[in-house]
């Protein structure tokens, strides 16, 4: 069996930055709580927790003087509550997500209804909407009915969506709602690093018979990466780690490709590669 890895995979800039900030605080022996998982990868979260960064689900559960906002950001109310409680705020929001928040807030102030192409239950999307005073929605179906006061709407994207998918959505949205629209802005808030990982997966598919996509099942960008790989027609499996590899997937397979989501550490990819080599031994 020959093993290939995508030419771009794993930690993106935003995730690397967030993890580095947390580890720096822990090295300073500062006790910290993170408001939700720092990134959507259970192995990373468990590793940081073992070092002292506890995950809490609400500010009422914070047991330290400092609280970390994760790479996915937080809405205005969370920021205000942190300030009201007198907690030290450590903000690891990805700069690309922060830019999307600021762009969306600015568009609302200009009088636009913001429509985000994205999953309304995704942490990043909820937190962008949290800056919009109820003047934003998130949808995946371009035909879905949305409020468009005075015909003014601005279309943005969840950062982990592909650029092509966003512009396809925008075109379909404009067609579906053309009778309601007077003033439309389309702002590309997709992440270039995410797009380049999707493109790398497509290149990888041309070399292999099977692709394993490594990353948390709760990671939107990893799920999308697996979808992109599967859409090439190559057999694709999304696995959390090496423990989920099944022998019948690789039996008789000559070439296997590995890629990983933007929140997946190199160690997880190495473990998958080692397991594949072990399975290939006679």
C-alpha cells in the first residue's frame, strides 16, 4: 500500500494561533477556562484540558479570573457579560472570523438585513449573529423566506464554506428573491485557507483509490472537506482518529490518501499513517 498526504492539511492559521495563546497562558501557570471547546477537535481539547485549560459551557461556571473566547468568537452579550463579571478576557477569535463579525455589524448599521450562508447552529455563525441585534439570519436553502426590509440585503458566508458554494448560493438567492430586492451587497467572507484545503483534497483524489479525512465529527470544515473529497468519486471516510479505521476499507487497496481538517493536529495524522502502515504489514 502506498500512502499519500494532501499537500495542505491540518491546523490553519486561526486554529494554530488560538492553541498557541492557550498554551502560552498555561506555560505562565495562569489558570484559564475556555468558553466552549477552543477548537472543534476532541483530541486537542483533551490535551489542553490535561494541561489545565478547562472547558465551561457558561460564564456562571467559570472558576478562574480569566476566560478564553474560542477561535469561533463570541457575540456582543458574551463580551458585555465578561466585562460585567470583572473577568480577564483572553480573545482567541480567528482574525478571519473577527473580520466577518465586523463586516456583518457594519452592514447592519448601514441598514442592510444580513443573510449568512451557513449553519444557524454552528458556533461561529451564532456568534456573528450575536453582533447584529436581530437583523441577521443564517440559511443554507437559498429559497428560504427571509425578512428583507426595504429590499436591502447583504449576503455573507460562514467562513468555512467554500467560495464556489457561497457564490452559487448567492446566485440562487438573488433569483429566488428577485421581486423583493432593491439593494444587494455580496461580501465574500469565506476563508482562503479553508478553500485551499478543499482544492488540495481534490488534487489528492487524483492520486489515490481511498481517502481518509481526519478530524472531529463536530468540525464543520472537516465535514465539508470529507464531502469535497467524496464528490470526486473516490471512496472517502471521515474518521476522528486511527481507532476508527476499518480493515475492510484498506484490504486490496493500493493507494490511500490522508487529509485533515483545519482543527486537526499533525499528531493525529501521523497516528493514522502509522496505523495504515501497520495494517499493510504481511
